């Protein structure tokens, strides 16, 4: 799958999230967007496996966020870790159905 092309398509649907993270220059500030991006990927790519959904979410976040002093490849790895951490925390705090419980899906 061409994650970059699909990410470009999904970014067009994220007007609200783009406003939320406009000018983000740190990973900490980008964490707020992860549930929104995961929700969008779940809705738009439900047929994909978990690893593919994560790769797509990383590609979407990488298109939205540019941390100038970090190379894109390193940014992708860090964003992947951030997605894992946020999803694990939400799974533990709210349960595995956090997308529907938080009305994100």
C-alpha cells in the first residue's frame, strides 16, 4: 500500500485536526492529534491490518507535523512510538473500545 498517497488523501479530511496542531514544533504538542488521526484511520481504512493502520497513522501525522531539526525517517519512528504509547494508555484507562467510548468513531 502507498501510505504516503493515502495519507495525503486523509490529511484533506482533517481540517479540524490541522487547526489543532498548526505550528506544532514538538512531539509533546503533537500528542493531542493522535486520537483524532487514529480515529480517522480506523474509519477510512477499517479493512487494513493493525500494523498497516499504524503505518498509515504515522504517515498522516508525518504530513501534518514537521519538526525541522529531526530527519523524516527519525520523525516516523518517534511518531510510531508516540502512537503506541497513546493507544496503550487509552486502552488501559478507557478500555479497548476507547474510540467509541470517547465518541471518536
